[in-house]
C-alpha cells in the first residue's frame, strides 16, 4: 500500500536520565538515516548537556555508563532539539527504533513540546509524508510466523527474551557496548535488514500498518461472523507484547466498538479467557471481568485475520475454545450488545498541580495565537528572547519560554525571569514534590535519589567506573540540595 522506495528510515535511540519523558531528559541521541535498502546515508549524534533542573536516576547512569562530568559536554537541550526537530520533520521519513513507540518517541514528543516545537509533526503523514514505526512490535509477527527461518531467539533462564542486547549477542549482529545509543541503533538496523531479507512482503505489510489509514482499511476487511439477528462481528487475532509470553503474544478476539470520543481507538474482547457457554444473556456482561483490550489504529499492536493461515501460532485448544465461543456469540448477539453498554465511559480526571512540562495532553495543540508567540520567540536572538518573554501574557508559552532560558542560558536570565525560575528550582530541590505528570505521578524527590545512590554505593561488586559515576551523582545531588542539608532537613 506504500512504496518504501520513496522513504528513508531514521533509526534512532535515546540515552536518558530516567524513565519519565516529562521530568527526565535525553542526554544522548543517535540517529542514523538509511535508504529503503538499509544503506547508511547520514548520521547525527547529539550529546546534550544536563539541564539545571534535572537530577538523573542513578540506575540510568549506570546503564548508560555516564558520569555527571560526561553530561557537562555537548549542546544544551534547546539548541539540540531545534536541530532534532528539523531532522525528524524532513519529508518522506520513517522514524523507527526498538521499542521506540513506548519510550523514545515520548521523549521526542515531550522534548519538542517543552522547547516550544510542534510535538506531533514528525508523524503527520498528511503534512510531511512522515510516520513512525517500531521494530520491537514487528518482531512478534516474525517470531510467531517465521520462527525457524528468521533469527536465533535468545532463551535466558529458560524463558524467551526479546531484549535487543540479547538478540544481538546470540545473533552477532553488531559489536559494541549495549545501551550505547549509536551501538543500539546499528544493532537495530542490522536486525531490520535481516528481517526484511527473510520476508520482504511481511516487512512491507507491517511497516505500512503504522499508517493509520492503512490499518483501518485492513481492519475493515477482517473476517466476520453473522449472528442470528444478522449482526456481523469482526474476528481477528491480536498480536503484541501486551499479551505476554504465557499467551504466546497472541489471542483470538472479536471487535466490540470504538472507544467513545476516540473513533481511532477500539475495544476488543479476547476469546481465550472464558468459556462463554457457561453464561447466558442475562449474566454475560457481569461475568466478563478481564479480557477486554484496546487498540489504536496506527499504533502497536497488530490485528490479523482469524483464519486457518494464522492458526499455527495459537494453541489448538485455544482455537477450539475460540470457535465454540464464536458459535455461542452467533446465537447470543444481545449479550455482546449488553457488554458494550456496560463498558465504562471515557473520563479524564483533571490533574491538580499538573506541571506545564506535562501539559501537552491536557492543554492540547498550540493555538494560532500561541504559534505566533512561539515563532516570534524562536526567531529572536537570546537577548531579544529575554525581553520578548517578559512581554508575553501569562500562559503556558511564557512559562515554557522562561524554563527554556533558565534551563539552557541560566546566566543570561533577566532579574524578573530569574525570580520566577528560582521559585521553580526551589520547588524542585528544596520542597517536597507536588507537581505531577499526565499520569498523576509526582516528580521524584531528590532525597529519594540521594538515598538510592547511597544504597547502590554500598554494593561491593561495582567496578571502579560505576563508583565514579555514582559518586559524581551524589555530589551533584548534595550540591543542588545544599540549602536543605544546611537547614538540617
């Protein structure tokens, strides 16, 4: 449905200070651009300075083997993300990583947002003919249907592992230290090239499914069952990490309905959790306590047809149960209607003390007036940015602009802006956390980070480099929180 020869891939990977895309930051980014044959055509490596308001998590530093001194080099976040934004928004690009849609893409989105850059344009197929994909989500299809002819699948402690470093180790894809952004990107490219060579048609099918309109078309062509009241119900096989190894990452499902207010997100009911013949129309919806899953078009995971062609991935007993359940549904379609009626309404609780850095989903797209303010801000010199920020009306653009200058050009803050930014820093380093992200998770307490760092330093099995990394972090936390320490808190 798409001609991949018209696209280049942007393989990428972040190293970050932690897991939270709203409060943590990227400190290294590797982007390797290839053509449709996976031949390298360009490379970008970004080392990003640690911001003045960020304290890394000790385990993140240990994984990436980065000390605080290492994070004092490179460009600041604002200058880096302006360049990154241009790269990802060049036309005809597929941005792809390994588990990127669950992690890296969120750091892209919120990194763009807090730096007053359009957060969604890099996967706007209507604007730049760009879209996102994720090799991690594609690999499940290869595992299920090309198991013996694709790659050697790593078994760790008698259990399948799909971690990139384990796949690389057993298949000798690329030499280098895992969790190094550049190395991980090259491993991802080698893996992608190998999977493409195994089954080019499968690769193109899976890649094109990350375009929303393509997946919608395929969804409409799923097989159906016809009920006694002539209602037709779509039947498919849901494939993805969400289902877990116990289910072999797949399950037969029926389509229930779109999620209210979100037509691109749908509810499905698994056919492998219950024996429906034990229920009747009156109690069916009360008995279904689990097994309802959601799927958004153009996002992980995949829905493939429920046909004999794909049954080999599913235990024969599950197939039998699914067929019996489908037969029950044919004769009891009203039970499905009642189940749909019982689904909870989509409710979004307003988050108190939402941090402006995490307000993307709450406040939505930038308005036309905000875009004018943003364009003016970006176009000005640093000195003029300072003056212009002071003239902005109260709102998220002004708040984010002050943070941009404080985070990246602290010594250049005006007296007025310095007061606001100092209040912000004090709230992070000297007070108990009260600001939350979009999941209502609070920013991590510096004292908790300090205690975790000290606990890790007691591990006598650490090597010299690990001790250096943890001690450098401990010194930074003590420096940032010295007012608390001096006051005896």
